[in-house]
């Protein structure tokens, strides 16, 4: 334990905490503080190479505001509601800019931050915790294990807010939830797609109760799994459909979708804008980490697409929806079996939307492929900095970078970066 100190917040770190220097020149990471504020730490505890604690605000920033959500400060979903919008938005864009500067790009042409409004998020991953006859439904406490029982949320769509209340009523009667579980919900065009994970088997009465929950909550499908096991359908009231650029896709339960509608639209628009102005009739766009087609079907309106995806269920959903379109879907784990240079060479463009850890296994082949246009969709500035450095070292320049605030009031920021390579003239 470290003794309390009075410090001044220097900046906001990548996780949304204020960072201040301590008397011994180590760093303190203090949640819910803002740059320029004078604060008094609590008893400091070790965090990585630095320290953390709660903080008493002695001299507040002029950019501090009252957080609009009553759960702010407990619920770990939002960490920056106390910051006024203009400096908050500037900080989000700066995270992408700093990543690209670390990668070696100077004079970055940053597009304005694409914004996600409140109540636009269509995906939520809730925690469940039973305490006797009651069940808490919500998110974990900020850097804590206990579940904050949510009664409202200003980020997710209203139907998902209503789902929280429906789960709170239904789950106490589910014997398959003995202590802990989770509820992952995607808002599809056909209704809510809910994946429940519990710590015990469902009874016959539990399955009937879930069917009632589906009717009450407007859930087109409720799937269930024991712990981390494979899911099975517990109740389905309607076909599972979501529209992706005019294609009717039936995604697997719990699948990855862009978290908000506005965010998905902004990312798609930036990717399409980054494609070459003209693509030859036989030109091909190679898409890596395609999922169930979030970008694929929009890309296919501009060119032939070869889409690679490693998750079997997402690949199956993508493949089943491509009839009549210029799309070839390939099932391939790009972390274990990345594409080789010769498989990438000749493409009109490469589009990749890797997971949070980035695409380290794939970047050397992309950089060596000679493809003139690479469009990288990132959800992690640290991974972007590492992967973009590979392109920079191979001679690519940065054409545009579009930051996207898809996860409102959190520290997370996404981006679409378009890299170009000059064509080498043959003698």
C-alpha cells in the first residue's frame, strides 16, 4: 500500500483513467479524473508498473460535467461520462492519431470523428448473479467482480434496456442459474437474439420459462449454453435475419456484429470511400476476417470479393447468403494459416477487420504482396500502431484515417485507415 498524495492529472490514458506523477516519479492511474485536476489519492495499490486508487477532486477541471447516467461511477460500461463532449471527442481522435504517429506516419490526414448517439448500441453482454431469490442483471463494477444491477442504460437501444428488466423478472425462476451466468444480446432486424450461459443444466420448466421470456422481451431466438459449452436453441419465435447491404443474413447466436448502427454505417462508408476509384471488371477485393458479412456485401457492390473467415458458424452464415452475388467465401483461420504473398498479389485492394489483438500473423504477407491499397479497420490503437508499422516499413503511405466513436463514453475507439503504395515503374 502507498500513502495518499496530492497530485495533478497530466493526461487521460488508453483505459480512460487520469494519469499523474507521484513523488517517487512512478505513475498513478486514477479513474474518473480529468487533465489539469488537482486530486487527493486514496491509499495507493499496485497496478502494473504504477499505482491506482480512488481520488478526491480538490480542484475540478472546467471541462468536468455531471454524468447523465445514475449508474456512472459504479457500472464499468462507461468511464468518461464526466468529461464534456468537445474535449472527450478530441481525445478519442487523438488516440488514433498517436497510434499512427507511433507507426511512423507523419502529417496524418485525420477525418472528423464519426459519432454514435445515445441509445444506438445494438449489442450488449450482460452479467447475471443470483443472491438467493433475486438476480442482478447488469455489468461488472469498474475493475471489479460484483455485478451492478442496471435499471437504465443510456447507450444501448431501448428494446435492450427493456430486456434487462425482463431478465430480472424471469431469471430468479430459472433453476439452471445457480450463481453466475451471462446474457449476450444482439438486436437483429428480426428481433433480439439472446445467448444465455448458466452454471447448471436447464430443467423442462426452465425451457418453458424461456419461451415466455422470448414472447415478453420480443426475442426472436433464445439460445442457451452450459458455461463455455456450445449453444443450443432453447426458444425460437421467428426466423433469424439481419440485413447487411441488402443481403438477408442469418447470423449464429452470439456472433460478432458492429456494436452500433451508426458505427457500422460510418465504418462501411469509410471502407468504401477508401477503395480505388475504378476497379477493373476482373478486379478482386480480398477481405480478411470477414465475419458473417458486415462489410462483405457492401464491398461486393463495387467489385468481386474473396472473403476469408475462420469462425465456422460465421463462415456458414456468410456463405449461405451470397447466392447471386460476386462473393467467394473461404473458411480459413488466418491466425494459424495466414495467406501467403502469392495468394494476395494482384488484388485491387485488401480489406481487413481483425480482432482486438490485430493481424500480426498476416501483416508481413500483406506488406510484401505489392497490393496498391490496404484498408485496415481497427478496434485497438495499440494493435493498429504495431501492424501499420509493417506497412510503413514496406513503403506504404497513409491516405486517410477515420476515427469512429462506436463505444460511446468508453475509452475504446475504432478507426478505418487507408494505406497506399506507389506503383513501381519497370525499366
